[in-house]
C-alpha cells in the first residue's frame, strides 16, 4: 500500500501493483535488467531454431539441381523469413540479451537508466516477433478470395520479398495479399523496440557508471554496446521512414516507389541501405566486444592496445554510415557514386584490421587456456578474417559486378555473421554461463559443439565462394544441372545439417548444466571485469555494495600485481578479497531499493501489434475497431505508467517516470 | 536468481536506509557530474538523445520531398498533375508558423512559471501552448482539406505523397505534444500543482515541443518558401 | 533524499523570452517578405533569396535551440549529441540526394 506524502498523490491503481520478484508473473512484470536479458535470450534462441529450420528447408531444396521440394513461391518465403528471422529476431535480440544482462554489471550499476522502458523494449520485440510469425498462418499472397474467413483458413505463406523488401516488388501492385504488410509493419514494431533500447543504454553508460569508472576505464564490451546504441539511434529512424513509405504505398495509395507513376524504386534502396549497412555493424560489434573480453581472460593478459580497440570500434561505427551504396553498385548509380563508396568501403577495413591485430597481440605471449569460450573467440577471429577478406573484394567495384547476386556474397556475409557474430555470441554464452546460473557447463560437450560447428559451418559456407564465382545465383529456387554446382551444393546441404547437430549439442549442454552442472563458485575464470566480483547466479540487486574502481580492469589489479617482466603475480590478499566479495554479494549490509515491477510495459507490447492487425485488415469490418482497441490499450498503459511511481516506496519524490 | 531477504517489497517495514545515497539505482540525478556521470538527470539526457535521432527521421521525410518536388510527372500513370507548390497559401501558412513560434514562447513561460513556483500561471501557459498547438493543427487540417478540394490528394503524384507525408508526420508529432501538454495541465489541476519532479517532465515536454517547432522552421522555409 | 533539478543554471527572464519571441517573429516576417520580393521582382531570383532564407531559418533554429531549449546553458555533452544527429542527417541525406540526382553537382 502506498503511503501519502505532502505533494504526491496516492497512485490509485485499477489492478494491484505487482510486487513479486519470483514466479511466473514476476517475469511478465519484471523491470530487472537481468530477467529482461534472460527473456531476450530464450526468445531469441527459439527464433534461432525457427530461422535454422528455414535454412534447412532451403538447403533441402538446393541439395540437388532442379529440385521440386519447394515451389518458387515457398522458396521466396523461406529465404525471406530465414534472413529476417536471423537478423531481427535472433542476432539483434541475443545481443540485446547480453547488453541487458551485462551492461549494468560491467559498469557497477544496479540497473539501467530506465527500467520500465527496458521492459517495454523487450515486450515490443516479443509481440512484434510473434506478429511477424503469425503471417505464416494469416498471411496471403493474393487478392482475398471467398471473403476473410476463407482467407484465414488457408495456410498462407510468409513474407516473400527478401529481408530487404526491395520496391517495386514489395509494393501493392506486385505483392498483392498481406504478407508484405506483415513484414513492413512487423519490422516497424521491432525497430521501435531497438530505438527505445538505444536511448536507454546511452543514458545508462553516460550517467550510471561506478565511482572512478571514467569512459576509458570501461570494458570494451561496454564501449561496443555504446557504439551499437548510437548506430541504432541514428539508423532506425531511417528504416522507420522507409517502412512508413512502403506501408503507405501499399495501404493508402502513396506513390513513392511506384515507377509507373513517377516514383523512385532506387530511393527505397538508398533508404533501406542507409539503415541496412549500419545494421550489419550493429550485428557484429557486440560479438567483437565479447571477444575482446574473452581473449584477455583466457590469455591472462590485458587486451592489447585497449585505446586502439575502442577507437577502432567507434571508427567502424562512424564509418559504417558512409558505405551504404556498396549494396547498390549494380543498381544504376553513377560511376562517381560507385567510386566514392568503393573507396569508403575499403577504408572501413582499416579499423577492422586494427582490431584483428590487437586481438592477436593479446594472445601473443599469453598463457592460453583453450576452453570452449576461448575456442569460439579464436574461431571468431579466424572466420571473421575470411569473411572480411571476401568483403574487401566486394569493394572493388568491377569485381562486385560479377559477385553481386551470386553465392559469393552469401558466403561473405555468412562468414562474418555466422563465423563472426554467432561464434562470438556462443563464446559469450559459455563465458558468462557461470555468472548467469552459478554453475559450470560441461566442457567436453562444449568442445564437441565447437568442433562440430567448425566442421559444419565451413562445409556449408566455404563452397559458396566458388559456387558463386561459378555462376550460382542467389534467391533462386533451382539451379541448372551443371556438374560443379550439383556436387558442392550437396556438400553445403550436408554441412547445414551438421550445424544443426552442433546446435543440438549446445542446447542439451545448456539445459542440463543450468540445473545439474557443478557449482562454479566465485570468479571461476579468474577474470578481469566487475561482473565477476559478485556471485553467480547474480543476486537481484547486483552489487551488495556499490563498487569503486581506480583503473581499467580494476578487479584484476586488485588480485594481481606484476613482476619485473610484467607477468601477473597473485597478491596475498586476493583470496580474502574474493571471500569478502562473496559475502557482501550475498548479504548486503544495507537494504537496497529496486525498481518495482509493472504491468504496463507488457500491455504496451500487446497493444502495438493489435494496432498492426487493425491496419492490415482496415478494410474488413473488424479492422478499424481493432486498431482503436489497440490504441486505447496503448494510451491507457501510458497513462498508468505515467502516474505509477518507479519504486513502491513513496518516501522518495523521484521516480515518477520511465 | 537468489531470493534475497533484504530486497524491499511493499510490506517492508524497515524503511529506506541507503548506504551510499543512491536509492539503489546509481547516480541518476548526476549530482557531481565528473568522470562517471554527465551531471544531467537521466530523463533529460534521454530526451536530448532521442531528439537527436529525430533529425534522421525528419531528414528522410524532407529529403523525400526534395527529391520529388521538382520532378516532371507528365505522362506517368495515374497522375494528377498538381504540385504542392501551386497550391500554397503563403499568408495562411505564415500565420500558422507564427502561431507555432509563439507556442514555443508560451511553453518556455510555463517552464519559467513553474520554476518560480507559480502553479496557476504554469497552468495558464500550459493551456495556452496547447491551444496554440491546436490552432496550428487545425490550420494544417484546413490547409489539407483545401488542397484536397483543389484536387491534390496523397495519391495524386509522388510530390504530393511526399508533401502530405512530411507535413502529416510533423502534425502528428505536434498532436502527441498537445496530448502531453494537456496531460500535464490535467495532472496539475487534479493535484493542485506539479511537484518538482513532475517539473522535470514539463521541461522534457518543452524540449520536445521546441524541437517540433524547429523542425517546422526548417519545413516552412524549405518546403513553402523556396520554390 | 531529495530530488533536485539544476537550480544553479542561469535562466533568461520572462522579459528576455518575450524579446526573443519578438525577434523570431521579425525574422519570420522578413522571410515572408523575401518570398514575395522573389515572386514579384524579376531581377531577384531564388538563387539570391534561397541562401538568405536558409540563413534566416538557421538563425531561428539556433536561437530556439540555444535559448528556449536552454542548450547553451546545459552541459556540453547534450550539445554534442544534438549536433551529431543534425550533422549526420545533413551529410547522409545530402549524399543520398546527390546520388539520386536531385542535387546536381556534376556527379
């Protein structure tokens, strides 16, 4: 029950304010960054499986020439959803899972700047993803036949315009039916979630660091998170406008991309890639951040050239805004445009290269432990270099004219996104497993996972380089029966199934070990950063006492000094320190306030897709009412949120917002 | 996750004891503002960050208009060859612009009134800002209806589409601003005044409102005044 | 622990706010005047008035941001974020319009 104070009113609520921190409802109403991170992670992983299944279906179709397993239409839907799912519903949210869980811990904070906004980002993402996937059930690819009921009872196909939705194909004339409305509205919803997150993380990093943690004492992972947040902040609005434009073209009769009516389809490409290129750096930078934490820990050496790595990360982010038209070299842009973007694309290899050398420098001369997270991080460096090299070849414009729309490009981006981002993410999942669960995963299974994945991944994507150069085109459901293409495609398909086996091993290891793995204890990796100064599983309130730092890798320096040759020497007080940290971590000396749970973020998340359905079905009887219902829930939720205090204890005046 | 007895819940009778005066959520008010914080309240910093992203949003819409406004659509399908520039009523739009500009004045006077502690005057200026905003939006509606009456709809041609999209989204932003202003006004009336903390919210709404105004400054010049 | 807004930052007075508003109104009137001059006088074309109009708009923009939005009295970091967004938008969209042929620079 709220107590009244002088100027503040009693917040009258229709439903009792949720208060629990355990149990099912505590997840629905949580504002705790760790729970939110966990939900992001599991949801993203479900989508990873779905995206993987879509890939396997594609590979079955392409295993032999001129296959008939999928129709052309089904194939289009499968590759569209595979790409859309992997990018927007797996890599981005799983990165968000890492940001959410770790960012406050790494900067010594108790939560993010805006806990309820954090929750709303998750729920908007969750219901946005669900909304997108209901297109499999409700989506149509043709004009409505037999009325709405008949339409729904047919199993529709999914969005089929590619993850990049090029106009004019995605416009009303060439894509009748509703699947591309699900796509454009779904992506719009997902983008909103990311935009809200980005504001949250930027304010958190700039305002909530522990005492003594200047910006250049933050872990590299935090820096990469910050750069990603800025990339999202400035690129999501662009795709938002583009998606509004295509939605309006489809629904309200605008003519932006309708070439016959004087519109400009190339405008879509510009707007999409203005977003799309920063997007790929959004996909890779978190993994680079993870690797920058894992390599030093298991080399028992500080990151080589920390300022250079930070600066390079920021440079990649910044320059990432200046290369977008390299996706358009064959779209009819002028030679000067091609030359300018070819140049800028080559330039962006420089900061990337700086990072690679710094990672190698970190390992050089270190005492290496080749456990699972380390293997995945080293694997990241190797696979990412391969992907980066093929990327540089795309920067050579005339070469790109040959490579574009072939499997050579598919090879490139899977090497950087799978061999890069996903390997990095797996590295992080193993690395922080003990922090999350308090237990250790099974190291043997972890290594098996790694080697199966290395085998399967390279079997799948290496042949795509020469398949592409030999003429196999993208996004086509069959290829001709030419000797070279057929046998390598079979190899690729087998490789894809091997990847699936590897993922299954990971899942088994995770699900088993989180309950039954051996207890990990404090600081199981003898690590360097603040998140390891608290016991796992992380307590609700994070730190028992707010940490104070005096240097980069402050925790490491509290445990280790250096001998005359710079090698670490364990301090005598290190073990006592760990015991003390565990004690204050489990038994904080003073009661700690946490942001209270809230229903409203969940309700906002539910409301927005309802409005989406209303827009799609606006010509049906129930469409506009549905949109209005959604809007009502939305406005009501904002109103409730606005008057709800951030914390339950109203002796404090602040906390009215966010 | 460990269930820790010390975490506060609604039935906790101990009352708050805050060892480092941070309420468990870091230095959100940025008290000392040196190395680990900017010294500005989280919410204010957040609003500035958000507004900087809005440049990308409106930039795209403005570019869209700039792309299409000069194109010749003769001979294309389903075109009504009427361009926005032919229909502009500059005196009318000038007055609209002036109204919005004055609403920024009333907004900042509301903020000033609250800082001086005059809750009544704050409400007066909040209401004035909201009303001026409504006049602006009303003017937009009127302008659009005139244009439609003269034959330029959102489907007439890409330039028309771009015009309506740009000014429409700007108007939607103004509308959301009006809702926020009215909410503040209503809360102030219900409570007898705004608390200091709610005063920050007024400041944030003000920032948003001024931003929408400066976007209009750009739109008015580029779209209406420069042929 | 009391919440606090930044009491210590200088604020313009209401009178100064009104003066600023009047100045903005005058600039707007000049803008409209320039529009009509361009329309009415053959010798003066948009190549003359357009840069002036843009300049006037920028001055109004700057004044509202600096004084009404209080940016000149705030911590520098907010100016940096705000300006970063503005410049990024300007550069990216200018480049896009050039690439699309909407702005002719011989590219």
